[in-house]
């Protein structure tokens, strides 16, 4: 098993999900990357990975100019991809010239879906390095629901990309999933119809077992007995899923609307403080206009009172997570190599999920587990640590060399 770290996550707060943070200027982290680029200039695979990291981290100035040495032009085409649950919107990013490989990039839980700003950026960065990238819209994720239909859709979209799109010459594709899509991508990649068409799988901040993950969000207790305060965004999504079980029928839509307003505000909070503030105020006004018990539940959401709301949700976790298609540890393992990336302090989907998933999968295939202090669940942490930066570059070099 390989130790290491991960690059900036692709989906926004995915949870926490949101628009991309302010771009980093050419400071310590940029200088470290440029030193790495200079040190590996004779090894194209590392140079390509270093350039991708500069782009993905949003570093501007002369590092960005240097990294653009091998960037190719590309075009983005909206497509409709068939799936067993009906046609799915998707976007295909196609570089000029002969592509290196085709990749499916599955977004996390976010209302913007394939249009989420950071997902669009990362797909473009990959396309500019010579990769065809398909980003399918995942309808249930747009509605903040984690369902087995999404696993089906990832499988169907990846199979279409591999066998019917005309852009995967050898019939094999890379599959990359963000946040909850990371776990579902691993589950989809092991299914018989897709298994032989997958070159590798990457899970960024994903889960191994959905039941275990949701229990953490409800209790703050990890599977190893340690404690970590769960992120309120994840708890709000669980509450949204079970709202109909907690309030009278006449209050369900009002409560769901209030939770969705809070989630929208949380997404805006990293990039548009005025808009986020207005949305948070709206959620509080909605709370004051509700009858009990909906008012109490939305109050807990607005106050980010995860310790009070979690126990109310815990009895409903088994039903939410019962389908094996929602958990890669309960699904057929992929035959292809699996790369697991996770932030060291992630409190949406805890790091332990990737560690346990790696332990489960390494009996079946090659697994690379990469945990980094430079990553939360969805945001990069600038650092001038050359050793950690090297691990980021080495990780991407390994993925892109598959």
C-alpha cells in the first residue's frame, strides 16, 4: 500500500460543496511545486502531473505560466447519455489531437451537478492535458439524495464512454468519483458489465460503507471508537432524506424547503458572503413561520446543532443505507487499481472510511491510499512543505500513468 497525500478535491463541499475558493498566488506552495517541476523536468509523467496540480490548485502568476507549457486546447460538448433510469445530461471535454485516455468524472452531492464550478475547472484541466473527460449529471445528487440509482447511472455512463462514445480506443476508461460519488464509483466499477472496461478508479473523499458513514454523522463516533465532531452540512442532508418520517405530512415540504435553503447558503458561503448571509436569514425566517415539530428541526439545522439533531436521525440510518449498491465494501470489488484520496481532518466523510475501504479492497486488487493534511473534504490548504507537495505530484503521476 502506498502512503501519501491527495490533491485539491474536485467537488466542492461535496459536501461542504461550494464554488471554488480564492486562487492562491505564487507563494510558498507555488515555489515548492516549481522546485519539483525543475527537479523532474526530464521525466514527462511527473512534469505533466506537476502542471496539473498547479492548475487544479488555482495557482496564478509565473507558476501558472510555466505549467501551461503542455496545455492543449479542448472543446466542451453537451451530450445525452442513455441509462437504465432514462436519458442523462452530460458534458464531454475533448482535447485537440489524439487523447491519452478517456475518463469519467462523477460529481458529488451538489445542486449544480455537472455545472459545479470546480468540477468544470478540473475537467478542463484534465482535458488540457490530453484526456477526454465525461461529466454526467447525477439527478439524485442534485436533489441531495444518495441513492442506488446513482450507482447505476455511473455504471451506465462509464460503459457508454468505454464502448459507445467513440473516444475510448481500447474500450477501457478511468473512473473518478468525488465525495459520495467516490464510494459509488468504486461500487459501480466492480459490476460485471463494467468491470473489464475500467482502467483505474479514483475516489476523492469517498466512503467505504454508507451505514458506517451515516452513523458517524449522527453520533460523531468513528468505527474505531474515537470521536470527531461531524460537519453540519452532512447532518442536514441526512435530515432532508428522512424529513417525511419526522413531521406530519402537511409540514414535510416546508421543512425540506428550509433545509434546502440552508444547504444553498452553505454552498455560497465560501465565495459570496452577502448572498450566503441573505439565504441564512431566509432559512431563519422560514423557521419562525413553521409549526412544531418542523420549526424545532429547522432550528437545529440553522444553529448547526449536530449533537442534538444526530440522535433523532440515527434510527433511520439502516433504511437509508440498506442497499448494497450504496457501499463498495458490500459490492463486487473492482479488478482495476483503486486510488483513494482523503483529507486528514475530513469531518463529512471521515478519513477512516478510505482506510477501511483500502483494507477491504487490497485483498482483491492493487490499492493506493493517499491521506493528506493539505486537504479538507473539499478545500486545499496551501503549504510550502516540499515533501507533502511531492507526494501530491507523485500521486497524480501514478494515476495518469495507468
